[in-house]
């Protein structure tokens, strides 16, 4: 399992069955996407707070892959 994925635990201690991005993973994904926009536009900080839809799509993709991946696929 990635250091950026874990099972969500709510305030009552209920543990979600599916993996999701941790808060650190969410923050780093956001920074990475914004850095890509800055890199390809050549304008520093132009991606700041402008990438929410892209982030949601990537989160969905990451969650789908993480939750459908079998451990035996690593062998």
C-alpha cells in the first residue's frame, strides 16, 4: 500500500472498506497538479486553486486503481 493511501476512519471509529487518499496525499496531489500547470504554461503560481476538477478526476482514478488492484499483481 502507498504511503498516501489508507482507509478512512470517522469520528466514531468506523473504518471505510475502500482505500482513499490521506490528507497528505490530497495535499501533495494538489501541489503536483498545480506544479504541472505552472511548468507547461511557464507562469509561476498560475495553477494555484485552479485545478479542482482535474484533482477530482485523478482522485477517482487513483481510488479505482487502488481498490481494484490485487496484491498478486505485484509479483
